[in-house]
């Protein structure tokens, strides 16, 4: 997600709406009527702020919102949670970046009873991948609010010129199609994607899963040198090396890769669905009317893109106001608010919302179909599930860079696996 400078704001509103009470922080008679909510700079946050007046009309709680850029949010959490501070009630957090560390350190309250307490709210409506990512040791510690799936972006006009009647359905077909377009269109890359050691890990993960691999096995051992992983590294790096942009750098994150695609310089691009407006908005894209979307192509293990929650809401375990904090979470993640968020372009984790034509009316039809396919077989993580995520991504991302540079992907995977196993052993101490 894009980082922004710190913005702090306090909003006094009334909350509650007669929602189910939860345990943890005591009953309403002893808990504060003010719920302190810390949120990240995001369109989801802006939408929730606009909806708070309606929340105000039907309840008896006051909500104070602090809104921060991602770096400032992380800094505040590091200071306050480490100190056991109780002045945070509801926290917007990144399940795959800090969720495991927060849960391990017991910063996040166990919400297992709360998520089952209201049948109308319906926890079973949330997709399996995002629920997996917001759980720890079998317990719900968060509620997903924003999701991402990896899909295939492509140029419809270039497919036609190359004699291709449909977007590729498999990774073998993607490689062949990329080569065919590049041969037919001088100056246009057949394929583009992230290449930076750390940022590429997220998009590479779908290739890894679709080849039948993962970062660790069921016992927690490193598996980035499995045969499936070696094939995935070789495929991803080779596709960019052979069919990617000329003189491609190995430090691209999504803005650089997206710019190549939207400037009309690439035929295929695998990326998060949440970024689609960058490709379809005429103000941002020279090919806005030529972009199509398709499900992530299937590998030997099928089509297994990530389906993740990029953000979730949790409750500080040290909060003395957990009951009222849950009322806010329950309202903000309910079907009504989720539908409103989705209509504004924020992809949700609720199955019922994706099935509602009203919720997807503003989305390209083929993107909706691609997302529906992605959620069925989606994997709930797009990076190693560890405490020190940034360090882990650097390790497992090195073979991507090596493969793009034409080095031996298998040897690079062996080296990375040894380093990653040591990393896992050190974390377990």
C-alpha cells in the first residue's frame, strides 16, 4: 500500500447500535464509553469516517480515531504495545506483515467467542484465505477488512494482433503467448512483473504455489529449494529475463512495473487486483480501454494465487474496553459497511458481498470473474509467515533476482534455503 505522511484526527461519534457485547475487557457498566481506534491512511478509513454519523445516531459510544501513515502506525504500535499500553482499543494492522508477531507477543485479543456471537454478522461469510491469515494457533485474532488477489492483466489488442483468441489459462500458455507477442510487437515486452528482491516475493508467491511449492512445509522447515520451488524461481526469473522489458532492472516494485504496462510497453502483467484502476483510468493509463483481466494461470498444481487480507481490525489485548471495542469492529466489518466499501472500490473478504451484483457494478466484468476464480483456490499468505517478515523476504527473494540475471536458479534456491532455515531456527530460539 502507498505510504503517506502522518495525519492525526479525532472524531467524536456515537457507536454501538445494539450489537452483541463481548467479553475480555469487562462489561459496559465498567468500560469507558469512548473507544479509541487507530487506523492507517487508506480509502477504507476515509469511507468509515464518512459513515460514522449514521453510527452516531443509534448508539451511546464515543469513538476517537487516530489516523496515521504506515511508518508512523508501525512506530506507534511498537512503542505502545511493547509498553503494554491500554490506551489503544481497536487497531488496524497488516496480518501478513506484523500479525504473527503481534499475536505471538499477545498484543491481539482472542476474538474466538466474539466472531461466533452474532449469527447476523456471520463470520462464516468471510473467505477462508483471509480468515486463515487473521488467525493464530487456531484462534481468531482479527477480522479482515481489505483483500487482494493476484490476477493476470493483459492487453486485449495485442492478443488479437498476435493471433491469440483468449488469454492464457496455464503458465505454459503464458510463456508461449508472451514470446509470440514480443516477437510480433517490437519494443513491447511480452511480460512484466515486480523484480525487486523483497517486493517481488509477494507476486512470485502465486507462481510458487501454482508449481506446488511453499516457503515452509507443515513442520515449519524451509522448502524454498524443493523441486517445485526451483521450477517456480526458474520460471518467474526466466520469463522476465527472456520476455521482459529490455535492460530490465532488478529493483522494480509495483509502481515501476505498472508504469511499463500502462505506458503500453508490455502485453502481460501479474499483479494485485486492488491496483486495477491504475490500468483502467484514462488519466493514468495510455491503454485504459485495451486492458483485460483473467484468472492467474494454472501451473502443475493448478491455479493457486494468493488471496490475502492486506489489512484487518484487531483489539489490543491490554485494552480495558474490549467489549465496546468489539462493537465498533462488528459494525465496521458488518455486511452493510462491507457492501458500501466494496461499492467504493475496496475489495472485501465477504463472500456474500462479492456475490452481490450491486457490489461489483463498478468493476470490470472480467476482473470480477477473475477474482471469483482466485478466491476459490486462493492461498492465505503471500510471503513467509514469520515474525521478522522483512528479513525473510530478503532471503527468499534473492533467487528471483539471480534468476532474472541469468544465474543458476536451482543453486540460488539451495543457498537461500540454507539461509532461510537458519533464520527460522534463530526465530524459534
